[in-house]
C-alpha cells in the first residue's frame, strides 16, 4: 500500500451559503436512509471517474470545497433532539475531505453522518492518468443528486486550471428549495385526477408484501447473524461496456421494435440473472424475481435545487421462465412502467415511508428487520454528464488538461440483495456496473454474469409481436 495524504479542505469566503436553512429537519426518506445504514451494508453511493492526464491534487481539493459549498451540505451533520426529532445542523469543525494517494489501492471508510463530512473525494495516481471516486451518503442525495457534485466539480476544476472564476458557467442554485425537497405534488391536478387509482397502488403494494421472491444464492444466510462489517476492499464492483457502434445498432433495432433501451435492459437482467443462477448455483431462482427500479421525480421546478433525494422506488416482479421471449418481457415491463407513471403510482413508496415516519420507532423497525427486500436493483442514470459546457474530444469531456475516459456509478447493496446494478451513458458508450457483496460472491462469478448480460443485450430483437408478460 502506497502512502496516502489526507487533506481536510478548508473554508473560503461564502462558506456559510445556505446557513440560514439550518437547523433543517430530515425528510422522511432521509430518515429512512439514515436508519438503513449498517456497518455490514453502508448506505452510500459512489461515482468513479478515470482520467487521462496529470491531475493537480491541490486544485482537486479546492474544487471539492467549492462544489460542496454550492450544495450547502459541506458542514452538515445529523443531530437528534431530546424529543427524538432529527435535524441537519452545520458544524464549523467539519470540512469536506479529499484523500490523495500517489501509489497503491484505496480504502474507503464508511461515512458517519453524526461526525461528518457527508461526502468524500478520494483520488490516486495511475500509470497513464488518475482516478477519482466521489462518495456520498444516501441520506444526503440519490443517484442524480450525487452526480450533481461530480458535474459541478468537473466545471469548477476546469475553471480553476484556466484561472477563471470558479463557478463560471454554472447555474446558480437556490438553497431555499431544499425546504420543499420532500414535496410529492399530491395536491396538483394531475395527481388528484388519479387519486382514485391509488387504491390500485395499495393493492399492488400488498401483493409485493406477501409474494415470495427469489434471492441470489439462496443457500447462503440472508440476515445479519454472523455477518462481518464491510471489508477494506469495499465496495466490490465490476463493469462492462457497450461501444458507441454497438449502442447505435441496438437503439435502431429497439426503435423498430418500439421498446426503450431501459425496458430492454430490465428484461435482460431478469433473464440473465435466472440463467446465470442456474449455471453458478445449479438451481433456478426460486419464486418471482424482483427488481427495484428507482424513479426520478425531479421536474422543471427542481432545476435550481441543490443535491438532494428526489426519487421514489417501484418494484417489478417477473418469472423469467414463464416469459422466454425477451421482446415480450420488455414490452410487458414498458406497459407496467407507463401505467405507474401515468397514474402517478410512482409516489406510493414515498407515501408509505411518510406514513411510517410518523413514528421514528416504526421507521427504525421497518429497516431493522434486515430481511431481503428484492432480488436485485437496476438504477438507470441516463446521460448524467450531458450539457456541461466543457470541450470534448472524440465524445470525451476535457477538464483542466484531463480527458475523462470512464465513468462508473455504484449503488448500495442490502441484506439478502448481494447485487446492485447501475447503468449510465457517457461518451457515446453504455456502461453497466455491478456492485456485489464480496462475502457472498466472487469477482469471477460477477464477471461471468456481466458477460452473460452483455451478450444477451446484444441479441437484437426482431420486429415480431411479443405477448405481455404477467405481473
């Protein structure tokens, strides 16, 4: 292990931006993510970027300080009052942390919201460039919110390297909008027109509660008994890439079949997981395969919102063996997700969380059972680095003399859910990252799964009509 230097980044003028917001009560979803954070399964999100070129650590640290100050979380910590209420407060002793290593692997520490900071940036030098990993607690931001830090950092670093004003080219944020970050829009006409359909959502939620679903490697224990903390190599992840040429060909075929890329990916994960499980463990996935799918709820009103949690979750259950036709499966998924969005059922999860949060004990109980909640998760971030205003070279972003070559997004894993997928498009390429539990699965097993998924996604659908799969 090479030597590492840890820099506690200091404040500069304007570091109290948004300070009049605090103390700020935690929203119901923030409290859920706070309680759902365990030494065995830290509830944190990562974004790893790999650059070609020589990164300047001091400029990287300064850009981190400015980026986190823009989003007002740079000195935030969580406090609980004697009456049991949870608040974000600002602690002047807390400063954004940048860790740089000239040699060797990196070790990531679990973020403690009671001590801060809420996010961290770690970097290391590579033979042909450098690598940076952004780490943020899920109670602070969802995947899209976490990517806001990276987007701002890229612009700020480029400005600093060019001697410009650090925030030149960045749209001003409105910290006051954080007071509305938990709004669900249930009094808006579109929701009220569909309020009678929420009973359908409750029926669906009850179905998910009582339906038996499959877990990966079901012979392994799925609770916390005997489970050790996340190891020094955490997070464990592997990734695959579809090239720009493959992606263009795939999109053209899917357009002809009237299926979105996201629905095709979901269908591929359903079938791929089932096939891989048979090969690796000698048994099919018993019961329904359940995928959690995050849904971004941001609207035009949130354009100036700092990093926050503005996403809900939906669950998709399928039996891949019942629907061998991948095109039919993808069309069934498309139909279900379209109904969920059109009928405003994507808010059901947040409404249930808000109901449970009436009592902090209820909320704690919901996550402390540590039972499996799904077979896996697929988070699709789309094109998270689009329209930054930075120059590009062969589709790759240039910032401060660096060329951003590769992007990986890593979502959290959970008890009984040792695999979590995230997909993002960058530089014309599509990259799927699998975060896996290194205590349950090996790198070789995950690489085998990713290879299966890569080939399965490239099996282009014909334009034959497919039947809708049962939900």
